């Protein structure tokens, strides 16, 4: 199977690490893949780190990786806004510092990052001053998310020409140290509900993430393998893009989940069945070493 | 009842038709925002309408999803806006009814974790429902480390201008226990202020908690029937003899339909006659319940209905 692929797209959380712990054997697998001439890309829906921050984290864990190998959601969202939305004007950002940095790197100015305390009465909130240059509201993971931020987003979105873009819809975000907190999906849902409209989303299972990698590196999808731990977002993306898909069982989804999708006969769920599965990515080691 | 047609007919009525309708009802339930006032501005004639209905021997109730004030504060607002005869017992807010639900229906043994403004907290305290006491002006933890109270048996989500990510994370943790109740004061996605301005409503905060916990909240406020059951349990109301008057088709009118009341849309608030007709002409059977039986320009039209009779 490995001989038939040139490029491997690896999801991070649940596949090569959990929080800040590497899955045993995974650094060796990645490094051997590269040694065997495969291109390896690290793809994640997590928007809290820049490409450089991820590359540093990967290096610390023993992975052979550079900034250019990493496609984190902060970077991908900035690319999406630049290339797909062809963004004019500023962004009102509910998101992390990493998002702000990646946006600035592509020349997009934002307002809103950081804590936003509330004061005054309801009419004050409805009348918050709005930056006239803001044309889009962007929602990513934000530990400073608050009612005031939700309110500002709503006031901008009262203008039907203002766009709403979400980085991803994951409902959980794994933290370093292994705990999980509510994910970007929850914050996005609050904004969508208040504004009574649906966001465009960048992350998996939307295939922009794959397109971003493929267009930068000229990939042939028939010779690409996606290695992931989630059936509903990741495997579906792989199927939609015509990639080979490999599920590892060190993360969210189980074999039982995969079999349930397979037996369902439902056309929407068939795309969530992986081509292959392994207990852990370390199972690829013998094939690579041999 | 000649001249009166109901069954979700969206009939605009005035004068003697209003009189005929009111004569057939013992109880009138009014929504507040957009019906009797808009923000701090009274709907002209509303205080006179309330007095008139009471003189005619009707029971009058006020039923609002707005949970930002406790009932005592609503009484003060009524007086301030010129209503002379509204008693606290006649006011049913979603905060009051949520507290009543926890105490009388759920018979909660344990504490409530509240995401809510002072309006919600005060009603819970008044009802004697134990809540997790937190100093909301000081940080209550970080996303890596937030303390949890072991006695929490219910989570209640309402309008909360101090909502933040930590509260969302805590609520999500409490709700991992399937025996922990999950309540929301009301489903309104946005909250209307005067002049067409809006702020995010309880519904948007509840949506975040539902997404985080993968659970659906039990919603107390309109259009669910709990608030009517709360009034009915205290005042022994017959839905067949009750009229619901509101300004929001998806909230007030649907509420009336769900509880078996006749419904009247007034045009001094959120919904328009065009929207009502849009639902009436829709092919979707579920939309029929959004169509009011009757429509008036303003509740002040009730005054003229009685004057005509006398004139």
C-alpha cells in the first residue's frame, strides 16, 4: 500500500500525539516515510497555533518537520480568506493570537482579539461603535470568548453584506495535558444562532484544507494517503477528494463506528468508511523498515 | 358567535368583532415586549386596556420570555409606564417559571449551576432553589483549571451578559453526568430593544452549551407550554377560555397553538402581517401553527371595541 503513495497527509491530534504526548513510535514512522522519499504534511483543524509554533512542537517531540510541512487551521483560514473569499477590508476576529498572526502575514488586518470586558446597559451594547472597514466576521477558537464578543459579531452581521466565516466545527478542543474543552464549533453555533445565518467553514470536511496543500505542492490525489482518527470529518474529506484513507484507532473513532457506517447502506455514510485501519500509526513501522 | 372565524385564519379584526371575541374569553395573556411596551416606551392605550379588561371581569396575565428582571422589578416598570393595577402574581417571566419548574416540577435535590443575569439569579433565590455561588466579577478559573461544585444537579442557561468561555466549559462538564438536568429559560436567538436594535439572546448561549455537551436543553419559555402550565397550576385556567396576545409569530403565536389557546397577533412589535400571511400560504403543515387566529394593529383597538358598544 505504501508503495502506491507519494504523499501522506497526517492529522495530528489522536494520530501522532495526544495533547503534548507523542503516540509511541510515531516520530519514527514520520521520519522513515520522509527517508523513503514520501512527502509528509501535517494537517489539523486546530487554530490556536501558527505554522511555526506547530513546527517547534513537532521538533520537540522528535519529528523531522519544517514550517512548510504544516497546515494548521490558522494558516489555512488566512489562505482561504485571501484566495477564496478574496477578502477586501478588515476582519472582526473572534480567535487566537495565532489566527491574528497568520492573518497579518497575508496582509489581512483584524480587530477584536483578546479579552473584551462588558460594561453599561443593553442599549450601549446594541450601539457599540463599529469599524466601517470590517467586511467579514471570522470565528475560530477563542478562550476569551464572551457575551460582548458575541454581541459585536451580531452587530457587524446585521449588515447582510458582512460575511461570516468559521475555521471549523469541531465541538471539542484537546488541550496540552490531555484535557478537552468545548471547541470552535460551540462558539460558531452561538454566533450563527444570534445572527440567524450559517457560516462558511474552512476546515475538514470542507476540502479547502486538502486543496491548499495540493495546490502548493502539485499533488496527485490518486497517490495521496490521509492518516486520521475521525470518520465523520477526516475520512469523509479523504473520500470526497479521491484520496486513500487510513484510520488509526488511537483517537476518536472506533472500528465499530466504521462498521456501522459500512453496514448502514446510507450513501452519505459510505464516504466515512476508511480504506484501511490500524491500531496505531506505529504499525506502519515494519513495512517502512523492511 | 356570528362574524367570528378562528382556526389560524389570520383575520384582522376591530370594533365589535374584538368585543365579541373578548366576551367569549375569561382570561387574556399578554406578551410584554412589542405588545404593551417597546423598551421604556409604553404602547399608547395599553394601561387603559388592562384596566378595561379587569373592569369587565377578565383575568389578565403577562407572560414574557424576557428573563432580565425579577418580578418585583417588572412591577416597578409597570408603574413607571402608567399601569395602575398590575400585581406581581399576574407576571410570569421565563426566569420565574424556570425557578418554579426546578422547585415544584423537578423537585430538585442539589444545586443549580446558573449561566444567567441577576434577573435569573434573583428568581432562583426567591424560590429557595440553591445555586452555585460565584463572584461573577472575578475570574473563576482558566481553561486548564476550573473548580467544579460536586452538588450540582442541574444547569440553567439564560440571558447572561457576563457569559464567557469558562462558564461554557463548566456547564459542559456538569452536563457529562446524564442525571444532571439541562434547562434553558427561553429559546430566543436575539433580544429586541427599541428602535429595531437587537442583542444576542438566551437562545444563542444555549446553542453553544448544547453543542458542547451534545445534549438538548428543556426550554421553559415560549413556545413551550411550561409557562402556561405554571399559570394554570396557580390560577386554574381553561385554555378554551383564554386568549394569547403577542407580537412574535414563532414565539407567542406558536405558544398559543401549542397550549390550545386562541391567538392574536398585534402589529406593534416584531412580526408583520406579511410574515403571518406567508406562514398561512405555506405548504409546510408545521407552519400552520405560526398563523394567528386574529390580528390587530395595536391592543389599543380594544378600547374602541368597548366604546362602540356603549356609544
